């Protein structure tokens, strides 16, 4: 097996899931954890328990996850969503996020291995509406149930996160905002790509397809994924 990139989710167990990814030019990936001198592990040896520093003779290796793994995702950068409903430029910023109830599983479909996330939610915290000035949104915004999976692309490792039911990603009430007042819904899907060995990135070019109050929306941010006990996750070719 060849080690690729550290798995970082937003979103994978679905919550921001916002993160496990397919491998470039390979339609098969599996989720691994780093363990000490594990039998049946990958050939590459590492010097540290996060399996981030290769070392011949190192006592750590990565091992495929068996069964369903409880995971957690947290944000590593501020989340920003922009859109222009009714021609009005809007910008909502959330400083933190975390997943609730996220899980991921290695599965085989169509003769290829992939990673799937079970339904979970993501909680965005310390949110505010910067544009238009004076508009108000809840300081905490929670998504609907979301599911995710690794997907094939030609050049990147990517995860796609979608509502587990219907099309609504999240909804919240806007106030003190004139024509934009009332409950607003964000619909569609988000996709993220691994950019470094420690982050999954969401931007205007990573394949998301969102609308806010009927207008095309762009979501940007970064997430980090681990097991619930803090063990780093990895994605590798099987």
C-alpha cells in the first residue's frame, strides 16, 4: 500500500464531513489509523504516533480501519459563506465548527474500495453576518443530517457531503435585515479536497454546489479529522 495524505475531514462522517477524499487517478481508497508495530500494516515505517515522519526501522505503521469508526472533525480556519440573494451581497462568517455523531467506514462498491460517512451533523459556532451591515444570524448554526463519501476525480482526493434526506443543508433565521429577513435555507452539497497532510479545504473550486435563499453560494473553510480519542486518520490506496 502507498501512503497518500493524512485524512482530514469538515465534514467526513458527514458532518462537515468536510473531508475524506478519493485518490488522483485511482478509484480506490481506504481509511487507516496509525499504530505501533502493527502486524498486517503498511510497509512504510514511521518514527511518530501520527505516522507523519517516515523512518526506516520506525515502530509505527498505518493499519486499515475494520468496521465503522467513530470520528470527529474540527475547523482549522474561519468558515465564510457568500451569496447574492435578490442581488444583495451577503457574507456569513463562523469562527469554529465541530461534528456530532460522525462515523466513517471502508466499503467495497463496484470492485473498488471507498470511504463512506454515516449520517451526522456539523455545528458552526461564533457566527455573524458581516454583509449587509447590521443583519443578524444565530451565533450557532447546526446542519441537517449529512452523509459523505470519497469520490473519483482525475487530479485530487475529494469528499462529497450531502443531506441524508431532501436537499436542505441547513436553515436559520435572519433578522434586522430588511428584504432578507426570515428563515433562510442553504440547499445542496459541499465538497472538499486535501491540500496538505493536515487539512481538508473547501473553496469555490472544490466542487461544492450550494444555494442560499435561492442564490448560488460559495463556502470556504478548512477542517481536520481524527478518531474520537484523538488518533490521526489517514487515507491510502488499498
